[in-house]
């Protein structure tokens, strides 16, 4: 199939022999091609099980920056694979389905953000990693939900800051740091779906359960939380906290790792504000084990970037990695 067709479809549409042991084949391809599979916690359980590393956005960026593999297979969404490519221009970066986007990233188009930035020339721009390379290129520092608070606190109190694209994470950081950052009005469709009413009802039925939430959730949900953190921080909390049950307000994929790490504990997905029983990210879930196998076998679809944008977007990512080292947040 031609590259243009893959770009249109998002993935290579190749039939797989149903008798094939895909897990074993992926293992073979990893060795043959010196490939590494980096996966986010929101990926389906099968993908998490074949991954070499599963992590949050900061951990994944750090792994991507340090890998010796020739091919990076990124099981996550486009901005994550793009970040890996920004850091590794000479490596092949594959994404099982190119259509795996992100509603939060989409809520901040570069041309509009450029105008917003020009309206506030005395502001420094901190952007959450969930944004396109075009937004990263317009930013001074990138952050993730693991390091946003510390990065903001490392700047002088009087420094004026624009925070993009997530108004919920930005609002939470404003509250935690006492800053008054100017917020871009973006949000994640998955983290804005939770129902406070249903979480309160659940909490009444499970009074000992701790409510844990990702800071991309809206303020009323965060107010109900006993603990707020990035996906890795939420996972660690469930391992170290004495409680035996947790109501989890983030994408449901993380429950797989939580259940694997502490099988005796109970994990309940926080209910969304609609009749659907799940809170899956439709973008993350476009990647499947079959698409992962096909993309490794044919080395398509691949992330291709404009070199000028890549160079400009690398500067604020490097600053984030450097600051995270200095602040002791990564090894
Ligand atoms: P983290 O895993 O960095 O907490 O990010 C969550 C998320 O929404 C990724 O898209
Ligand atoms: Fe984007 Fe939200 Fe999906 Fe994360 S969960 S990839 S922020 S849409």
C-alpha cells in the first residue's frame, strides 16, 4: 500500500492469518528489528502486556530520549509518538494507527494560539505535552502532569505565564501554587465526562474507598478526590496507600496495571455522566494488538515531521527534561 493511502486510512489494512500467535510474532519482530515498544497506561491490556515499557507521558518521553533501539513503536496517541520522533530524528518511529489523535491537543490549533501568544508578549509559555509539535514550537517549556507544579514553582513568582492547552490542569496548578497563569480554554473529552453525583453515590456505597483523580478532570471532581496525580502517580498511590479499594477518575485503561500490581485490591472506574459504562479514550483505543503487529512487520505507518518544526519543538522538550533532572523528578 502507498504511504498516501496509509495516511488516509490511518493504518495498513492487511489480513492476518487467524492461527498466527501474534504475541510470539511481536516478540520475534522486536528482536529481529531491534525495536522497542513504548506504551501508555491507557492502551488495551494486550498491548500493555507486550510492551517493553509502560508509563505516563513524562516516563515515556524520558524512555524515548534514552533508547538504543533502531525502531520505536509507540503505542499511544499521535502527540506522544511525535514527541519520540522530535527526540529521535534518525530513528524510525511507528504508530499503529495514525488517526490516534487527542481531543485536548485538537482544542489548541497553532494559528489561533500564535495570535493569543502575540497578545501577551510579556508572558512565558508553558505547554502541557498533550499538544501538537506546532504548539510546542511556540512554547518556552513543556510539562506533563507529573512535573507541571514543580516546573511552575521553579520560576520566579512575578513571572507572567500562559498555560496551554488544558484549562483544568492549569486551574489545578494555579490553585496549588497560588499563581494566576493565563489559561488556554482547552480540555480532554475523557476527563470532562465524570459525574460528581455518581461518584458521591459510589463513595456512599464504598465508604472506605479512596477517590483518586487525574488533574485533567474538572474542578468539582478534583474536589472529591483524596489524591490527585498523573497516571504513574495514581498507580503508585494505589500500591502504597493502605486502603483496599479505589474509585479511579481517569481513563479506564489504567485499571489493568492497577489490578496486576495489587490483585487483592478493588478498583472501580469512576462513572461518566452518560449511560455508557466505560470511560475509554476513543483515540487511544484505535490502536489494537493486530495493528501493532502489522505496523512492526511492514514498518508503517511512520511519523514523518517537518525538520524546522521538529527543531523548534525540541527546545522546550529539552528544557522540560533538563528541569525534571535538576528537580530530581527523573533519574
Ligand atoms: P499522564 O499519563 O502523563 O498522566 O497523561 C494522561 C493523559 O491524558 C495522556 O493522554
Ligand atoms: Fe487526549 Fe484525553 Fe485521550 Fe489523553 S485521554 S489522549 S488527553 S483525549
